[in-house]
């Protein structure tokens, strides 16, 4: 029995070891390796970062899901920036490695060919960086895009352009599949908001510095200084560095970048970021999460050893996050689909280049559908595919300042712009730039670059009142150009009414402040606060938005008269403008051109103008019935002779030239205005802004067309009193409010001096007049505790000595000592009399006093 125990012990040990080995072998067999191909450009920032993100995703996923029976095995191939190399790598992975999915390739051009290979072999092609709209997952069944389509951003871009009121914008993009495919979507969306694209700058990725500088020189000569850049990081960084050297990142320019470039700003060098100061951009908004914070800490901790290899910064970027989520989605889908099948051998050919003989992955469709239905909380947010790609989400609007990008707002398809996503107060869709935070433009300025417009004015020999060109050989043949069409664009605005109104605003605010300062806490505070209140209070009355209450009756008197003036001013301006815009005009004797054509009348037009072709093509008037003329005198002669005596029955011309003609012959002719004439919206608004200032337009017209001063306009017959608003229109109202404010101010100052000046003079007769004024000013700055507004406050005057002692409050008779030691509102007052000394200290009107017995 003793010998049997060691044998039994050895047997049990052997049995346990066998069971352990069998369990380990079973576990190894349970973890089936699923080959997955990865095709990346490992020399690019995106490729280097994505490879590292996917490696971390693989280890993180199986650390959490260690009980999974499948394990992804990533087989990576470097495609470089070459379409053929990418296709060759994908083909090799399918034929030799029999991969069940391919992640990549990186660019849209590479993806187009590889997608076809995936379709033939039924192998899902999963890309996190091929964002071209021309690659559609709905049209390519085995293509899955774990990224947002580039076209998802065009509405946000258009809203930014609309918010800043840019009528024109130049597109700069790279000549690739990625660059070209977005342009039609941009053009269509910009056209909907009436934004013109005068020039499109196309730059091939292979362009050297000289070629890019040549393109930038063309842009610099263009009058449009608003640019939208859509290109990859490598080409975009080169473009901005050269643009800075060309002085195109200075004040007056505006640059905006699309999602593709802005999503990769972080890995760029500080030198490139320095050349992009003031650039505006959009990118998907990254929702903060606990999982993202943990990953970022791990990324920064592990980056020290690999940073030199991948040449990246510690910041995250979108393509890396999408690559990370791609691994998680694929690992989940492989486990759910139960991927234990192999390729179906379609041909025995061993030639790698035989595309027709690709083996077919029999469970490819099931894997593709499983990926499409996979949902989870990823690093980039809620993961869920819609039509084979990520659904557009919230966009972040940012501004490049210093070495980082500053968030200035958000954009969503439901609400437009907003400063804060948590703000749920306003539901209406907004494209106002007020919904964005202030930003810095190129040149480190807060002033928005203006939209520049080149205006050409045609010189007419017979109408020198509009443009007169005089050549002077002594100034290197530089012409001296003058006339109505020149001065109307450069004439300054009339300042009479606005200056008078502005002075009245400031004066009224000052008067209200003086009347309220001593008795109203809302009109007290630091000097800067009080100065701002003077401007704010009076100007806020323009919209009746003032919130400060007034307690002085004189203030109420001034304010009532002032608000009455403001009401009359605004209502009169509105009424006058409405009258100008809606005045009825008399009609001419006939307006139908059919009558002229029916009777075969001759028609005149201005020589060398477009009117001739208009009459021929649009009105179908035969050329034999058209006669050209050049000067107003020729117009008059032709109309006087009539159509039967060698003249014409009517003359067709542009309105400005006809106004010149009518000014010379006001009582004989009238005009027929065209109906439904199309005007470009932006130019129409600009013209209205100028023409509505009738006083200035009239002054310029009088200068160049003086004969109109003696002529009655037969077309309008408007009353002579219907002129623009001027200072004289409101002279009486300004006089009334000025007198009311001045009288109130003088009465208040008189009462103040009447009450306190005699006491001050008697107490300190030796002081100079100026010294007394200074003391009065300091006294004015103190609260008037006798006012009814302070009587409700709790008294803080305490008698420290005997209750029978009568202690007076410090008044104007103690002002000499009170002001002598005043510092920042702290006042020490010492009062001496024959019986004893009374010491007192006061801070901002609070008083404490003590009766000190006489030492004698």
C-alpha cells in the first residue's frame, strides 16, 4: 500500500497536466484567426497615425472581449501614394492571404479600383478616409465608408459664406478624385445663395513650388480675396506656406478650409500652423466621452516611444478615430457573423494578375450586412451606418489662432449656427454670424475682409456729364477721370444730421447722469462704468431698451421730451423713406411697343450700345427701322422731325442717358420705363443704399447736370417739399430738447451751489476760487443722504459716548477737513469746538462718530 501512494500521486499529476494541455489546445483552437488586409500609405501622416490607432484598437477590443472565439489578424501593406500599387496590394491580399475584408485604401482614387476588386471577390472594402462623393456605398454593395461623405459639409460651408455676406468666393482644390468630386456639390449650393465663383484654381498634387506660386500670383491679381481650400494635408500645408510668403495671409484676405484639411490640422508642424493664422474651417464635432478621455491619456502616455517614428503630435485627429472604430466594428461583425468559411475557388489559375479568376468569399455578403447593422459607442461618437456610411453629424466651426484652433461655434442641419450646443432656447434655423463667437482674420485683425468689386464705366462721346476723360502727357499719360459716374462712388456721406443727432444723444445722457448721480445707485460706480452709462442710456432710448430707472423729476422731464424727439425722428425718417420709394409716377402717352411696330415707325438708339441687338432680337424690330445717334442734340433733332420727316418716333436708351436728354428738353419728351428688368441681387442692394441718400445724389446731379435745376421733371411731378431729411427738418425739436436739458441742468447746478457754496465760502474764506470748485466737485460725487431714495436705508450712526450727547452729521461746513484727507471714497473728518473735539470717519456716506472729552 505504501508503494501505491507515490504511483497514485504521479498518475493524478499526469492527468491534471493532460487536462491542462487539452484545455489550452481547445482554447487556442477556439480563437480562430480571421485574416484582414490593411492597405495604407505609410509615408503619409494619415497612414502612420491610422496604423498605430488600429493596433491600439485591436488590443483594447480583445482586452474587453476576451471571451470572443474569433481574433482579427491584420496584414498590412504599404501602397504609397500610387493607385496601381494599392490595387496590386489588395489583389495580393485576396489571392494569397484570402483576407475576408480589406481596410483601406487611403485615397479616393485608390479606393475606386479596389472597390471593383472587392465587388468581384465579394470581399468588403472598408475605408475611413476615402470621402469622395463619387464613391457611393449605395451603388457599390461591398464598399463601406466609416467616415462622412464630403458632400455633407457643403450646406455648412454655404451658411458660413452667407453669414459673412460674401457675394463671390474663389475655389482652390487639388486635381484628384478627392478634389474634383466635391466641386459640383459646392457650385450648386453656392448658386442657391447667390454667391458667384469667378475663378476656380486647380492644383495637381505633383505641382512644385514654382507652379503653385504662379497660381497664387493669378489669385493675387484677382479682385476677389475670399478663398475656399479643398485639398489634402500634404498639398494644403505647402499652399499656405507659399501663400504667406506671397503676402496673401495678410489683412484683406479671408481663407476657409474644408473638412478634409481641417480634420488633420493637429499633426501638422508648427511652421505650417503659423502660416495659417486667421484661417476659418469646419470639421465634425467630437463628442466628449469617458472612453475618449481614457484613450487620449493612453495615447499620450505611449506616444513618447513612437512619436519619432510616426511623426505625430499628441493631439487626436478624426481619421485616426475613424480607423479605431473601424477595427471595433469589424471585430464585432466577424464574431456575430460566425466567420468560419473560406473562399470558393472559381479558377485554378495561379496568376496574381488574372483579375477574372478571383476567388469568391462565400460569406462576404453576410459580413457586409452585419457590419452595416453594427452599433456601439465609439471614440468618434455613436457608431451607426446609414446607407453604408456614417451619418452627417454636428460640425464645429473653428478659427486658427496661434498653435491651435479656437472653437467659435457649431452648425447643425436642424438649427444652423449656435455658440453652444446646450443652448436649447432658440429653435429657429439661423445663418447669422452673430451666432458665432468673434474671430481673428488673417493679418491679426478683427475686421472682416471686405468684398471687393471692380466697376467699369463706359465712356460715351456724347454724354461727358457721366464720364469725362482728359489725358495729360506730363503725368506719364495718366488720364484725369471725372464726372457723375466717378464721384457717385467716392463721394462721402453727409454728416450734418448724424453729427447733430449724435451730439444730442451724448448731451442728453450727460444731463441725465448729472441729475441722477447723487441720488440714484444705478448711476454710480467706477468712472469707466459711469462713462459707459452716459453713452448707453441715451442711445438705448432709440429702441426704448433702457433699463435704468430715473428718480429725479428733472430727469423725467428731460427724458420725456427726449423720447418724444426720438419717436418723431424715427417715424419721420421711415415715413420719408417710404414716400420716396412708393411715390406714384405719371404714365407716358403709350407704353406698348407693338404700336410702333404695327405702324412701321422708325426707332432711334445710342450708337455703339447693346440696345440695337436688344431691339432686333427681343422686340423683333427690323434693322432697317433702326437709326443710331450719339448726342442729346441728335436725339432732339430726330424726335422733332418725326418718323415721316427723316427722324424717329421714339428713342430707346438706358435711363441715365435719357435723364440727361430730358434735363435739356424737359417739356417736350417723357420716358417709358422697362418692366421686370432683372438685376443681380447684390448689386441692386448696393445701388439702393446709394440712391436712397437723395440729398447727396441730388448734390452730385446738380453739379454735373445744372440745367435740371430750372426744369420741372415731367415724369414725376413730385412736390418740392418731398426732399430728404436734414437737420433743418428737426431743428425745432432739437432746439426744444436742448433747451429742456440745459434748463434742467442749470437749475440743478444752481440749487447745488445755492445750498452749499455760501457755507463753503464762510468756512474757508482763504481758499482760492478754483480750490472751492474742486471741493464742490468732490462733494457732488458723494451720495445725497438727504434724498428720499436713501431714507429707507438702515442708519449706521452710533453714539459711543453718553446717550445724552447730541452728535451732528458731517455737513458742508465740515467739507474742508472732509475733502482734505479723502482717498478712494474714504473720508476722515475732524471737528473742533470750544468744549471738546468730535472725531468722525465716513466711507461712502456711512458715518461713525465719537465724543471725546476736553482734556482741560
